[in-house]
């Protein structure tokens, strides 16, 4: 996605627009995911950004990484 939209993978802190109106700042880049993952996505947004920019209804998933006791 970085290469597609920016022509490079050096895009941290670059800005892009969602739906031509919602400004998003790139804060991280995923490498290619392994073939056996069930995770599929084009972009990942913070829950704060989602709650302030979108109607709460829609497709979303929450994943937690828990530390062992």
C-alpha cells in the first residue's frame, strides 16, 4: 500500500486522506503478512480515530495482546 500510494516505503509521518476528507498520518508500516494468517486489511486505524471520524456502526475488529501472568 505504501508503494502504491507514495511510490516508496519510507512514509512514516506522511499524510494521506481517507475518502478525500479525513486526514490520516502514517505512524507505522506492516511487512507482508504470512500466507496462513486470517488477518486481512488495507489499513489499521486507532480506536480513537475511528470513534471521532466514523459512525460507530460498521465493520471493525479488536485484537488484544495479553501478557502472561
